[in-house]
């Protein structure tokens, strides 16, 4: 089975549609599938629910889909750095399911593991737990959280072999493996594609069984969200 597609647009063809739930990897601007997001924008699909740690920034990442009003709802744990997100939310134009970061990671991991729900103490006694089932274990109160299984997952990895085994690079791994495992269809954007067998088994961070389509983006932009430097005397 050939998993490699000639472009991001081709990889989305026949998969992306109005009203879908998208799982999108990345943390801040690190490890985001920028070419796939751009292809979603170009497709013109509407009324998407996006699951991601955050919503990018104005004009980049998921921020592009907010600007074109293609996202109707965000399920996220951080919503800063994006003025258009703020404007839409405060104006009642964008739905938000605000989720603690660890809970969001576990909701995706559980979805990929076939676990429909789990209990956690995070959020008990706050608005996060409102309307959700509660259960007592060993004298402590827990809230039940449902897992997440996106219709389509968009993921960024550093390298893939032609079978779809993935290797991530440093902190760009972040949410990407969990998002990949949770999606009913997983499309991965990579910087390098090698022959099957070239990745040593110990170097495979995510096995090919979770990957359905692969697209090469050899020159990603790799923005830095906030560049900070230290001044040194004599420099």
C-alpha cells in the first residue's frame, strides 16, 4: 500500500470535508503540520472542530483557519498569542472547550488506546467539571472525561519510512504521537522520507499502523514564537 502522496492537497483529497473534527499536532509553533494546515485552508472546508493544544498565532498555524472562519469550535488548553481567536471568542463567534493540558493529552492518548473515558482529579470543583459525571475513589472525588477520536489527524514528524514508521525530533514530538494515534485517519507531514528498513527499530517513535498518508515538506518554515537572546559583553 502506497502511503506517500505528491502534495498536501493530494493527501487531503477524499478525506477532508465540512463539519469534520480535526486533531492537529504541535505545541505553540513547535512541530505543527504547517503545509497540511495550508492545504486545509485552500480546500475551503467549513464548520470544523479543531483539537489542538493551542490555536497557533495570527496568520500562522491554525491561526490561518481562524482568519478564514473555517473553524467553528476549538478544543484546546491554551488560547493566548492569537488576537483573532480572542476577538471571535469574546464576540460569541467561536465555540471553545477549554481543557487542562494534561487532560487534553490523556483524552487523545485514551482515544488512541481505545479507552472511551477515564477519571481524573484535575478540574474537580471548577467550571471544567460542570455537567460531567463524578465518582468517588478511596475518599477522593474524580471527574469523568471522555476520550477524543478526531475524524482526521494532521501530524508533523521529522522522518518517515515508506511504510509510515515515524521518527520525531526533540520537543517537536510534543502532542503529535497522541494526535496521530487518536485519529480515525492520520495524515503526516515529514521533512525526510527513507526506504523501509532504514529506520532502526529503536528509532521508531510511532509505528506505521497509525499512519495512513504521508506528504513531504522538506523546507518547513519553523517559526520561533518568541525569540529571546542574552546580550554578552564584547559581542
